[in-house]
């Protein structure tokens, strides 16, 4: 970085820093206070629920029992609702928001913030509310927009668009159209835009602060129709995992689908990625989603269809590469056409018969002799 040198005066820059830090601390304090009040109310709800349960147990009148049961149910529901609020406040307290947008619509300015969950008192909107979020993801500062949001046509200009990173009440990064302000060692410095909230900078095994970095194209994939499956392809580091996890978070928002966390499954190829996802999903406000490696997922299925016995063959690199090839897929299709019925003994025997089928074929593939011998060995 280098000292503050931008298209703004030093006085303007320090004014922006002071304003943004003050706003950040004010909103964080409001979230902490709301969390404290909600926790206190939740404690009172639990006391009331326990009292009503005790009275219900000791009541002899059927009419009183019915009324107490109704009151008890309400008290428990209130406690559960406040518990959900508390979890949201805990998420917001770690980072109140990651973006701020000010629009100018018919001479009226409208301001809102984007966070990992909502806090209406300070106009913080859950980023998964796609209609309003698209004003941030699909436009740049100074762009004109014409969108239908919550059934109302809105036309105007994006007057201000900024991204943020911070921890609790400490604001650390301000991303502006003019450049980036980053706090290091208690001092604010300016960095080139190429270094904005780098996806790898300071990566500690948790989700990098990338919600404000999602591109328009990525956001379109994330918020694509939930009724249609999507396939995301790209080179290493292109953001495939980022898009997939954020799409899961988007789909689990009640305004977007009826999907439930305990009905979802994430399957990955190795334990390192599994551990990464387990630590990052909670940062997106997602809990109770099952995460499995491919081996963890397929093993019980193989046992079930293999008659309860799971035989793991030694893996030969060449054989594994062939199994992943289009040629092997073509051989599978030919095999099914020639043997449309399962082999006696079910799935496992059918797989072994396929290996035997392959071992007797002459296929143009590197080291095919060794591969066919391996299949012949496994089929016995």
C-alpha cells in the first residue's frame, strides 16, 4: 500500500473514514443491544413456559388445562422465535454488513445495507433477497437502473456503492469507486483496486470475505431458478465452490425456496474440502446441512446394493483414469444394451460381470493390458 492518494482531498478522505467508522460502530452497538434485549426476553419466555407447564400438570379443570396448554404453546413458540433471532444477531455482530447502496429515485435518496441476515431497524437486508440485492451486484456506481422490486417498478441511479470488511465493531476495509481504504496497524492506507478484498489474502481456512466480490455473472448463477439444476464449470480458482455454496445459502432462504437444511446434502471429493465447507457454511448462516465425501456417501449405497458386503479393491491409477473416461461411459452403454437385465445376485454381481466384459475387449488405451488384467482380477 501507499499513503492516502486519491482523486479526493485528504480532508474528504478522512471525512469518509470518520463517517464510515462512526456508522459501523453505531450499527454494531445497536445489534449488540438488540441481542441483549432479545436474550433477556428469551429468558423470561422460558421461565413463563416452565411456570405454565407446572400449572398445567397440577391443574384439575379441563377448561383450565386447555387454556394453559394454549398459553404454554405460545410461550414456547416465542422462545423458539427469539432463539432464531439471537442466532441471527450473533452472525451480524461478527460483521454487521458487507455492502451499502444509496440510490436516487425521483429526487429521493434511498439507502440500504447488505448483510448475511436482516436487521430492519438499520435497513440491513439479507443478501439472499435477490430483487433488492441485484441493485448492488448488477450495477456500478453512477449506473442507471430500471428494476421491478417487490412488485414495484423502481427507476433511478446508483448514487453510491461501497463494500466493507470488519470484525465486530472494528471496520477494516472500505471499497469505493475511487479506490480501496484498508486499515493496517491502526492506520488507514490506500491500495490499488487489484488488491480489493483479495479472495486469497489472509485466508485462514474460513470463507474469505467475498460476498461483496461476487460478480454479476456469479450472482445470476447463484440466484438462478431453483426449479432448474445448474452445472458450474471452470478452471481451478475460478470460483466454482464459492458459487455453489452461495447458491445453497440462497436456496435455503425462506423467500426463495421451501428447501430445508436437513434435507440437503453436499458431496465433495476429499476431506480437506469437506472440512473447509464445514467451517464456512455457518459463516453464511447455514447449519444442519449434511456434508459428505464421495466415499462416505457412496459406501452405504454400495453396501446396500451389494448385498450388505462392501469389498474395496486396490485402486490402480490407470484403471481409475479409464473409469473416468468417455470411452468407459460408451462401454457401459454398450454393456447395458447387450445385457439389459441385472446379473443374478444384484448390483454387485452386475458390476463384476461388467468388469469381466471389459477385460475381454481390445480397447485402444494406454497400458490396456494391465488395466484389463486388473478388471479380470476384480471380476473373479
